[in-house]
């Protein structure tokens, strides 16, 4: 793989895409985005959302192209498009069927969270009172995701479940969008224990720009955000850090209600908000859209990161990580055997 | 309600019904059976199974009739039919949708287990290593089941989940088919803590005749079984005990595989069996079919139970319990208000 270092890869966005917003991302220099296909959707609903993306690929061929393996991201950059990585924020699309992991992988899905805030059939979500860790079915799903090359994401999962996923998974996992609890003690942010285990196992953290994950929320300063990346790099190593902006754009309140309450509650659940502060939070001024990635690059430079380090955080780490994550274990084995035969 | 004491109600059977097997149940004096509509079935599959029962009601009107409220059981007896109570052994039929509780209640479902061996979206199953108790969604489902009048069954759930369900539910719950762990330490059997909490809250235990739940399995003696009922009555009170035979008949091995492995595992899970002993267990000689309830009645008499006590265990306790369980909370409220106005 050509290892050009100038890349911007966003580890998660949730945007109601228009041509204009994709153009913004392109103008902002974004080369690839992990997009959200599902929160609570079941199999057929998730497949419908995938079909809608297939339509977008046909509608806007000048702007976007699907990413099935990490070299597709380099191709996207070379053809001046944005590479789109399909991901689920919850395991609901596989329903109770282990065989759907492979089926959905064949439909292009490369990333799946094992739970979203609540208990799932595989793992506990971060908003539950008690965390029983990875379930019997969860162990099967991890093995199957490892086999087909679907990246395990524990962004919205609870602590013990996350630590167990790191341990059980034979391949490194990701937390595509969250920050350290030490930076801001949101329920969604992650303890040093989790971050350390993530880094030691070769995993990736996408640092989040969603105001509920930031110190001082919408008023968080660029300097504080970049200092947080600095101290996290000291904790887990800079190779394990990227951006997972969690940028949410162009949705009305009903979408936020769906994200938070799905179909599981008759009364509204306010998630990270509250009854008095229920709406979408306002982005920090220095990161209001995909046009603002240059601000983060400048902030990182100001904080003392070298150009090489900035390249890693902005995209190169995700690229290298996706290269290992999206290959099936069979392909990895073939590669490793080939390497061994060459060596001997 | 007419309180005739001569009734046999089975708190759970899972039978591949034929006219002959229903005739056996009728000949055995059975007045009502809680039948299994689903283990891992999703909404549409469960509805299809309900439709199949509706066909059976049309096909065999001389033998069976649906039970929507407990007086239907008395009507069934008076017209010489077997009353059929619909139940789910798992919460899979409601999928992730709280609104499906009411919908499935309207289709006749009166009993639902919150989990079956594995973790569900509501509660932990008894085969999981860790038990996180009732989940956020689980609390919503319990409230909704309480409202519409759908009985919560924790037969296949784990200890903490069961204790929490008893505590959270505003109406008594049931363990329709299990025995005390003190009788035989099967994973599926229940601790004295659970049984005590169940009895104190007004709940019901259906004692099981499934060999994996019995001391000495298929060789369990009638005397040991009846002594177990005796000691359980001493622990939780005879009003809280019935029969939930868990009688399984006329299924081949593939059905057992479905019960155990559903769609959650690529490799077979042997549940209460093992690779070497994977098949359906042989029933004890003294309870090989629904024709053998008279043996249990005789055994209970031999153990020292009075005729009144035997009537309670064989059916009257379930009848009284179902009377309170299958009414919607609105109806219960109306009744209680009416009683108060009459009293004042």
C-alpha cells in the first residue's frame, strides 16, 4: 500500500447528507468517513439504509465511493472522492442470528458496535446500571467478526464489556468516538484502564468533538481538546489515536429521539441531554463542520505535535488500522504465510 | 368465578401436538396447559406460530379452546375441552419494541419469559457467566406487562435477574417450570432465596418433571418428587406451588437443537445435555405422558397431602393465580374501586 501521509479520516460522523455537506467534507480535505448505517434498526431496516447509500453512490459519483478495504481510501483520495465506510452503532442489525455478521459484511459493513447505551444480546451499554460483560452470544459474534474482518467498536459500551471485548477479540478493537473520562467525566467517555488496555492490544481511539464528550461542552477550547490528545498520547501511544468527530449535522429532534429511545421506551429518554436541555448540542466554534479539520491540525501543531504526528492523528493511524481490520482472517493468514515463505 | 376444586392445570408443556396427544391430555384429566409459542422466534415467526394454533382451534374444536382469562379454563372444563394458554419461553418475539407487548397480548399471549438461558435485551439467562439483572429496557417491559396483564415468567433466567424481576414487578411473577436447587443442583433449578422471594411476593412455582431438573434424572422416584413438593411447600407455602411439567413430546433432535442453539451459535450448544448425551431425556416411568397426572395425585396423597392441598397443587393454585395475572391493571383497578364503593 502506498503510504502517503496526507490524509484526513474521520472515525465517525452521523450526518443527514446532502450534496452540499459532502462537498464541505471534500473541501475540508476529508478522505474517508465512517458513516452510521444503524442505531436500533433491525436487519431489513439496516439493509434498506445500505440500499439508500448505494443510491447515493450512483447519485454523487463525483463525491463518494464505498470503502471495502483500506486501499479504497487511497483510491478515493487519488480520484478526489470521499471514501465511505459503513458501520453500525449497535448490534441490532444482526438480530439474534450469528450468520448475519457474514451477510452484512458482504453488503459492505466493516464496523459494528456490540451495544449502544443499553444492554444488547452481546454486551452491556454504558447507560446500564450493571455490566455483565460479553455474553455467550457476544463471544460467538466476536469470533465471527474476527473471522470475516468486521471491526469491533465499543464506543457506547460499558466498562467491563469493553475490557472483555479487548481480551476476547483476537484482533485489535476500536473506540471510534469517545474521549478519556479524565478529560471530562461523561458516561460515554472512557477510563484510563480501558484506554490503556485498548492501546496495549493495538486498538484505536477516535477522539470525539461531540459537545457532551467535551470539557465545558460547546465552549470547550481548541487548546483543551488538543492538550487532551497530547495527554492521551502519553498514556496509550500516539499510534493509537485518531479523530472520531461524532459530527452530527442536519437532523431534527425526532432523529435524536430515535437515537436515544429507539423502540425500547414509551417515555422519552434524554440520553446525554436532559428534559430541559434535550436538543442537539451546539458544536464548538472551531469545529462546526467538516470544513474545520484545518483548525484541529493547527491546534495540534500549536500543542507541540510534529508534522508526522499530526498526520498520524488526522488519518494515517486509521488507515493503517483499517488495513489490518477489514481483511478476513483467511486473507491475513495467506499474507502471513506468503511473508514467511519469502523470508525463508 | 366458580371455584370448583377438581382441576388439572399444567404450568408448561412443549409438545408437537397431534389429535392423539391432545386426546391423551383430555383423558388424563388435564383442563388447561400453558403451551410454548416461541423460544427464539422473532415477531413474525411468533405470529405465524399463533396462527398455527388458531388453525388447531378450528381443526379440533372438540378438544381445545383458547384461554384469555382464567374463567376460560372453567368454561373449558365445563365443555370438556382443554384450555390453551399462549406463552413465550423468551422475549425474542417482542424484538426491541416495547409496543409489541400490548400487540402480542391482544393476539392472546398471556405469559412471557424475560430470557431463555442466554442474555436477552431485558434480563440475563441462567446459562450466562455473569448476571447484570434487569436492564433499562427490561424495566420498561415489566411495567408494560404489568399494565396489560401479561405474566412474567423467569424459569430460564439467572438469579439476580429473577430477584430483581420479583422486586420490580408490581404484580406477582411465576417460575412456571423449575425445581429447587436443594432438590437437584441443575443450573435451571432455583435457589431457596429465589423461591422464598417468589412465595413472599405472591408468585407461583410450577414444579418440573423434565428429567434434567430431577434428582437422579429419568430414574427419579415419584416419592422423591412428591417429597420435594412437600419441602418446597414448607419453604414457600403450598398456595404458591403447582405443576409445570415441562413435558416435551413428539419432537425430533432438530427441535432440541433449535431450543438450545437458536440462531446464536455456529457450533451446537448442548444446553442441559452434553455431546455424549445430547438427545431428549427419557421421562420417568411414572410420568411419561399427560395420562400420568393421576400418579402424581396418588404420590402427593401418599406423601401426606390432604385432598384440598392436592387440588391446590394440581390446578387450583394456577387458576387463582391466573385470575389475578391475566387481567389488565385497568380492570383490576375498576374491580377494586367497585369493591370499595360496595363496601362504603
